[in-house]
C-alpha cells in the first residue's frame, strides 16, 4: 500500500508545482494557445513523473528462513532432532510420513495460537485500488451519460448549416447558448443583434477546437478524481477558453460595451458542463481580460524559463531517487529451492561432541543464537545437515556442549561445505564456487539495502565522504567509514567478499604517518580476537580508537603488534592503508563491452569482476542479465585494470570457465560466447589481444613445447609494436618476463600499462 500512497503523493505534488508555475508566471501573460497546451500538459506529465520516480525495496529482499521444515534424512545418521516452536522431538530413521505429521501438528498449533491481521499490506492496496476504480467508473459514467444526452438532442432537433460548415440549432428547449463539438445551440428568444454576437463567440469555441480540450480534461479529471489540483486546472482551462473566444469577438470589430452588456444579461449557470457555454467564467474577470489583455506578452526569457522549469521539475522527480540509491539489486533467488548441505567431521580430541545446534539469520544476516532451527547428532564422529533454500542466508553451527566455539557462515542453495570441528576452533572448507556465490549475494544485499541494517549502531561525528583502503596481508579487510567523534575515532570495518573469516586483534592501533599512535579502545559492534559474525562481515563492525585529529588525510591500521611483525603472513590482516579520497563527480563511461551468447548456451547473466594489481584483490562490480542472448556493460576506469567475466546460470550456479582481459580506457570490447570458448574482439587493442591468443593456442596444439616457444618468440618480435599483443603475452606470461622486458619497446613499457610493468619489474628484482 505504501507504494500506492507514494505515487498519489508525487502525482499531487508534481501537478501542484506545475500549476503553481502557471499561476505565477504564465497566467495572463502566455498566449491562449500556450496556456491551453500547458494546462492540458499537467495531468499527463504528472502521471509520468509520479510513475518513473517510484522506488521501493524489492519484495524478494525479505529472506524467508525455513524454520519449520525438517531436513531430509541424513546419509550418515539414523537419528535427527527437530526443534520447532520451542519443542523437541527425536526422530529415529526419519521418513516422510513422520515429517508430514510433524508439519501438520506444527501448522495446527500456529493456526490456533496466531491470527493473521485483517488489514495487511495486500488488503490495503486492494481496498485503495477498488475505491479508486469505483469512484472513477461512476464519474466517467456520469460524464458519458451527459455527453450522450447532448448528442441525442443534437440529432433530434432540426438544424441548418452555417457558411463555416457548422450545424446551428435554434430551439426554445435550449435555455443557454452553447456549443457541442461542431454544433451550436441557440435559444429562439434572442434578437438579431444579440444572436450575431453570441454566434461569433460560439463559432470561436468551435474554430479553436475547445471541445477537444474539454473532453480530454474531463476524462483525466474523473480518472484522477483524488487530485484536487486537476479540478483547479480544469476550471482554469475553461476560463482560458472563454478569454480566447471573447478576444476573437472583440477583434472582429464589435462594440466592446455592447458585448459586455450582452454578457451581463446572459449571466446564469444552468448549462451543460460538457459543452462550451456562453457564461461559464467569472464575468468580472472576463471584462478585465477584454480591456487590459496581456495574453501573448510572455517574452523569450519567460518561454526559456518555462522550458527550464519543466525540465528541472521532470529531472528532479525522475532522477533524484535513482541517483541517491545507486543500482538497486535484490539478492539472486531461485524459482525452486535447492539443498544446502553441511558435511561435518569431529576431530579425535573432541569425540565427546554429541549434538550440534543450527541457527538461521534474519534478512540482514544477523543471528541472535537464541532458538535453534534444528539439532543434529554426531554419529561415528560425523554429522550432516541439509536444508532447502531459494536464496543465500546465514547460519551458525554450535555444539550443545557448554563453552564450545560457534561457527558462523553463509548457507548457499545448491552447495555443500565441509566443516571440521576441533576442541578450540572449527575449520570451514568451502569450494571456490561457493565463495563466488557468497560474494555475489553480499554485493546484491549491500546494494539493495544501501549498506544499512537495523542491527547497526548509530555513530555520530564528522565522516570522511570517500574512503579508500589497501590491505597487506590476509584476510583482505577494508574500511567503509572513518567517523571522527568528540572523544574517539570510529572505523567501520568490513570483511573480504571471498574470505570465510574476519578477525580483528584487540591490540590493533592506528598511525597517522607523523608519529601519532591511536590504540583500539572498545568495540561498538563486532568482536575482537575471534572470527566476526556474518552480518558484521556483510555490513561492517564499528571499532573505536583514541581520538585522531580531523585534519589527517591518511591512516595506517596495524592489526598486529610490532613485536609480532615476524609472523605477518600468518596473523593477518597485518596492515591496511586508509586514505581520505576526494569526492568525485559521476564520470562518463570510457569503456564499453558487448556480449553475445550463441544459440544453445544457457547463460542467464555475467559477473563482472576487476582485479587490483599487484595485490590480486578481486572486486565484483556488476551482475548483468542476458536478454535475447545479448548484454552490454559500460563503466569508467581510470587506468587499465584486469577483469574476470564469468557466466551465471538460471539455477543460481556460477560457471567455472571465465574470460580474462584488461578493461582499457577508451576501448570497446566484444565478446562472443560459444560452447566452451570466449571469442574476444572489438577495437584494435582487443583484436591484437585475440590474434596473440589464437596464435598461442594453435602453436601449443600442433607443435612440441620447444617449437612452440620459438614460434611465440618470433610472433612477439614481429608484433612488438602492438600493445594488445604485448599485454596478452605479459599477463599470461607466455614467455619468461625477463626475456620479454628486453624485447618490449620503451614506448609501451612507459605507456598506459606502465603500472603493470613497474610492479612486475619490482618483483623480478626482488627475486634476483
């Protein structure tokens, strides 16, 4: 229902702003033609504005966790403990009949103990739509009835044709002069002088096709009956019609005094509203308009202001929310549930483990750890848990033994993870495809929620608007925010997309490059000296340090004390550099990629990932769908950056094959996906890259290794001036890099790929 109320509010607001501009700027100054067009323009443009600015969180963002369905029978156990509604029941050799009985019992208990609210979201939406439809239908029906009556009356009465081709009906049944379409209705009790002036007035209505304006506005007003601004617009349009007709009569040479006297004599209000009547405007305002008409005096500056106002208003309603919300994307969801499996093994030192509790997270990956959804037993040192899911959630596995460690990780439909349980820690062994799916879902969840979760604390203070961080060590933790409070400086630290843990040491501290050291004081949200929970890894944990001066531009985060620097590779993350980056305006894309999928290939979309050189950090930047076997992607890159392009399938799985090449500013890549291969082409750089790739593939296929090396070296020497060929050789290390450095010309080594060569030369010198 909220989305309908949003549309109604924006519809009224946009039409009110449009009408306000007319009243303040155009009224009495714009020409009658411009005024009519603008007033007719209001209902249609306000509909477009309100419809295009509707932005709501996707309905499938709400992750429905399955807490009442038992997992299928375990392959390694003969017993299973199901926990639901606070009750436990041990199932021996679980079968479908027992599961159905439990499910039925649980549903009955829920039905007895809970009553669904009568006024739900869908009920309110349905009521509003029904109310709108009934009232609109009644109002439109009334209008059609009155129009039908006028039409029948015009058909039944005798008429004559005027020199202009209009039908003229004179009848004592006509109380007030009016026009309907191209028919003029006149009373019979008018004198010749009066009738002539009235005919001029009504013919002006017909000549300017005012009846079309009337019918269109009547229809829109009745369909959008809840918008009071449209009723005002409707009345003002009628006034403009009368002003324009009066102007034509006066301009035709009649005496203004005589015409105004006639208007006074004809003032009454019992004509049909669906015809252009002779007295539908305020008489005083019509007299003023005749004597001091300023219609048509709107100059070029005013017309320019009109265009500027409409464009600004349209952009404001259409693009404001889209810019603020970035790209909204719901988590990938399967049409049919797939099984997530945990295969566990207990170490020899922990054979005392008997049972493990399973907990599930809410929509924001937060686990409260109070009520397990299942308890699985350990049999012969092994346990197994299965649960059907349609989208990724998070879960916790913890032994029922008091004081045992808990392991939080992501439950991914269709995947299996292996968990080894020891006395003081648990080790998760996931597949790389599992990590790719987790990364994809985390990015989608962050985008869909704009990085917000109801579980996060509110931290006040001055913030760095843009933050960049580079991690040295493992895992690759990064900083989302730096907040300068009155008494402490808070870092919002998030986990790496491809890491299964996130550990912050309690002896961590910050340095500012000028000798300043700022120790970790406390944790606002998260944990220290142990792996953080899934929601902290997704949305970030808040860690408070000694107050740092606000004028610093760069900080270093030291996760390990200086006395332990010798074990930097074993106790990460060791260091990451945090910089205050200037806020950058949105930049136009300078790289374009088009993908075409061959017939028979089942790719549903593609994951776009960029790779930092030389750290190897991977960043997913896009998840684009395939439509009609095609998709396109455009982005801005400051410098050449290596990328992974990987296919996704309709069942949520991610292809193991990928194409790997650099995104280069100013270039255009074209990728054709065929059965098992990627054909890369496009601008000159990518054609050179593709030719070098094809040469290497054919050489390895048809020649011995020593012959292949000779062919590759000869090809490089012949094409060493081609940047695409050189970079294909360099990135795939087709030849020893020391040898290639002696061949590659200075111009390419110091060109736009300079960073690639500098990093590699530094590594080569260190090895030497």
